[in-house]
C-alpha cells in the first residue's frame, strides 16, 4: 500500500485494506466511550477514522472516515491544536 491515501480512496478499499492503512500510516489520537463501544480516533494522511470497538465481543463493529465536522467536538480539547490541518 502507498504511504498516502485520500479519503475517497480509503472509502473504496476492502475492510482489510482499510485496517492496513489505519495501522500502517495512521496515528492514534484518542479513545472515547459511546454506549457499549470504545471509539478510537486515528488521523490517516489528511482525514480521520473512527473505529467502533465492542469490547463485549472483542470486535470492531464499524469504521467511520471523515475529513472534518462536528464529530471532532466529541474528543478532548487537548487535540484542538493537532486537528487543525
């Protein structure tokens, strides 16, 4: 996999390739709790990815990729400087 990927390219990748991109070129930013999930935020090139991890079944249930928006407000104020591309 190339060391860069756009949001559009990422969105068209099969799930396993999305995981490869997240864990190879992504940078972990923060984890937050939501319902029964841990939501883990990564920065991947010029966009963000949330992994929704259900600890009861030890499985990632959902991958959500986005560039900006209100979703980022759910995370710590400590990320404010980092999240401004």
